[in-house]
C-alpha cells in the first residue's frame, strides 16, 4: 500500500499535489465566506475550455524539440485574421465560427512555415527567438490592423475612420456558438459549456492521433534524439517545421474558441502576453522543455485557471474589500514565475549532466 502511495506521489509530483490541495482548500473555504461554489465551479470550467487549446498548442513544439512556444502570439494573429474576416463577411452561429477557423488555418500554416524555417536557423536558442517573434509580430500587426482593407461598420472606428477597433464584439455573430451546444444549465449559478469542452476533447484526440502516426512518431524522435533520428533516415529539420506549423494552427484555432466564449476579438496588444499563461499552464501540468503530453495540458490548465479564478473571489470576501484585480495579477504572475523558474532549473540540470 505504501509503495503504491509512493509511486502515485512520484507520478503526480509534489508541486501539482500542493497546488491541487490549495485549489481544493479554496473550494472548501468558498461557502464559508459567501462565495457561491456553483458559480465558481462554472467559471473554472469555462476558463478551462477557453484556454485548453491554447495550452494544447504547446505540445507539438515541445515534442518536436523546439522548446516552449513563446511565439504563440504568431498563431493567435492567424486566428485573429480568421475571426475578423468572418465578421467582415457577416457570418453567424456555427457557420461563422467554423468559417473563422477555416480561414485562420491557411494563415496558420503559412506563418508556421516561416516560423519553423527561422527556428531551424537558430537551433539551441529557440525559446529566446520565439519570444522576439511573438512580441515583434504583435507590434507589426498593431500597424497592419490600421491598414487592412476591412470595411464592416461593426469593426472599423466610428465616424468614417479607417482601421479596426481595439475590441470587436462577436455577440451578433458567433458568441457562445460552441458553448451553447448541449449546454447544461442548473439553476441560476451552474453553467457547463458542453460544446466547447467536447471541441477541446476533439482537438486533444486529433493531436493524440497525429502523434501515433508515422509522421508524429518521427516528430517525437526528432525532438527527443535528433542524432538517432537523423541516422534512422528522418529529416529532422522537416519534422521540426511540421511541429511548428501544427503548433501555430492550434494557436489560431484556440484563440477563436477563446473569443467565442469571451465575446470579444481583442486586437493590437491583446495577444501580447498570452503565451505566458499557456506556458505556465503546461509546465504546472508536469511538462518539461523536452516532453509534454495531453494529460499535462488537461491537469495544468485546470490547476492554473482554477487558482486564477478562485483565489481573488475567496480572498476578496475574506478581507472584505475589492482587490480582485490586484490579487489576480499577483497570483497569475506568481504562477507564471514559478513555472518559468522551473524551466530554468530543468535546463540547468541537463547542462550539468
């Protein structure tokens, strides 16, 4: 019995157990400080679905040996292009949502191809370069959003102005198009976005199936042991590019799922910091810079979004003051800092070895 407990602790890892117990403690404390447990649980599930695919987008690049994708905003920009084009065409409901996805995929493939070629030129410094790529792409698109030829009055600045607004509502178009499929509503407080969770599960299945194909196995081999893979006849550079393209496409799809639940398309500096919660999520789930699984995505996303959702509301009620945004920033950046220092520790240990 003790041996099984020890094996479980080793498999789960102390950091995840401690964070999981802290999250459980927040749920237990919530009713005692007049926080509705069903509303809180619903919020956690919704945020889990919103962020799930964006965290899933980390898996292909990690498995392909390119490290954590700090260039996630590049894929998000592809998704934003699909989203604003769908709104420009005045498409609504599931047709509008899936049109946005289909339009975003070619952008994701094109940007992912260029991104992958660049990362092949800077082997060993992928994460540093990815950070620059993410930030610079957001800055470049901040200029392009003012110049792209979109004309819809729902998106451009008022009074005949040119360029797109900072925030665009999708309420008239495909707001909750996924969430409200077979939705479960219990009373006024509990809401389960069935469609969004099913779509996330479907995307996880696609990634799992891909990594069990011949190409997916070659991508994993190229990431885990490039010299052995090259000796086995695998084109390592090509596999790395495929992993980057897949990551970029997943990020494009993920941001559209996020937007349909959130209700708004956020342009300009909106995608600037979105890579960091996704990186923190997968690291909290137990991934490393060299290996990531779908289970890491599920566990990490739930823990990160759970802590981020529950901590402000519970602590707010305990201290009887409105500091929710301050607490959210502290908790969010604290979790991200922990995750990033964990990455540095792993890399340092490998260098010493």
